[in-house]
């Protein structure tokens, strides 16, 4: 003879309802996916276009930007030309294997961009790269 246990309506429920938790996590995930690309670069430059494929990146690199006025920025902070290496070494914690992306406005002198890239390479940084806009068909 099998007895069936009946649960009375006054007993507290012992199961955890995870549906609200999952809903909140999905909303946060969507918010972060939308806002993350907007937070990477704060200095406005008009980049040249290129048909080269982008490289996959697992760690956020340092970004050195030269705008159309010739002003130099590390991430979003303006920096003087003679203090570039000291500031990058401080930000990268003296790690010369840190990836550094150089963003140069397309109206700036190409020699100026190469001069800064050469200065970075001469200081021991081995992962210096240029950033461009994807090529758009006209």
C-alpha cells in the first residue's frame, strides 16, 4: 500500500525560482554588449580606410592617437611628445610586450605617424600596429 504525501498550502516552498535572476543577467549582458564598443575610444579622428582583416584581440591594448591638429593622446589623455615613452612605460607597467595601437588621422603627415611608431619600436615595444577604418565601397 503506497501512501501519497500531500503538501499543504501553508508549507513554505523549498525550491528556488531562478527565472528572475536569469532575466536580469540577460538584460545586463545585452546592455554591456551594446555599450562596450562605445567605450573603447574617446578621441575623435578620421581614420584612413583599409581592406585588411581585423586581428582578434583578447586583452585591451593601449591606444595612441594623433588627431588632425597633431595632438597626441594615450587612451583619452593628452600627452606631450617628449613624455610619450615614459607615460606608455608607466601605463604598461614596463612590459614591452604590451600591444599598442597607433591611430592617426588621415590628414596628418604620414612621417609623423611613422616617427612615433619608430620611437615606440626603438624603446623596445614589439607589438606596435596601425588602426584603420574598414574599406567602404563607394
